[in-house]
C-alpha cells in the first residue's frame, strides 16, 4: 500500500509549538503515515536565519522527541546553498518511490507560489494541503496562474485519487504564533514556556540564542 508523507518546510528559527500543531493537524486530518519537518538552508526570498543550522537542527530534534509520526529531515541543510522546494521534493520523491508526497503550508505562502523557483514542477511532484484562517482566500492572480478550479478538491478521498497536482484547503486552522514573534518576545525577556517545548526553551537559554 502506498504510504502518505507530509512535508513541512521552514526556517524553524526557532521551532515552536505552532509548528508542531501544524504538523500534527496535517497528519491527523489526512491520516498521513509521517510528516517530515525540513529546515531550510538558505532561503530564496527572505533574509537568512538568525541561528546557525546546527542550532536549528538540534532544536527540531528536541521538539519532536516525544511526537509520534513526526521526523526531521535535514536534506536541505546537507545540500547547502539556496533551498529550492522543487529540488527538495524531487529528491524526496526519488527516496520515497512508493509514497505520495503532501506539501503542507499556510495560505500566505501558497498565495506566492506562482513566484517560487520552478513552481510548475511542484505540481508534478506533490499534492498541496493549505492551512487557511477563517475567511481567508486565495488571491485571484495565484488562482488563475495555477488553474485552481481544476486542482481543488473538497474531500480527503478526492485529494488522494491523484498523487500529484491536487489542492485541499483546511479553512478553520487558526494559529498566529510565528518564529518572529517568539524571537521578539525572547528579546523582550518574556516567559515563553507556553510557546515552546520545554527542551527547546532550555536549549535556547543554555546557548543564549535570540537575545
């Protein structure tokens, strides 16, 4: 039987409870066998990470230590250079030939997808699970560029009928926690035990990160 693997990319600078909630939400909503958390090496459209890759990777491993069905994959860090999602998914596809890949991302990111490097190839490599806040919508330009009406599915069953090119929206996912917010709150000396795994919080304090 074909396995279903979710892919959640990001800077994870640092990994916070919102990331874990997204990964678990996708895994449960779609009955995924596994969700891979893939830390970015060098981003294409934003500034570099505040913390070095080895710190971000260490925090990721701490955060998922007690989480079932989540796995850290350092594929982009090992490759180095600018991290292009199309290249990452291509390699994951080769490594997991008997699996369907589901790329998990928020609507804000999905609304820029037609500007991503080699974006057309993405739709030949995976399906997309898009998390949107209540009332949020895809913008018209993106909808037209990706031919949204031809790709959009209404149910999990329809979503998995094809292994690539399909889109499914979860419209009731509301989580505003961001790594930027976490870093700012750390710099302000606020208590972040409620936003971070305890082991991650201790790691940040131990290594004096985000101050």
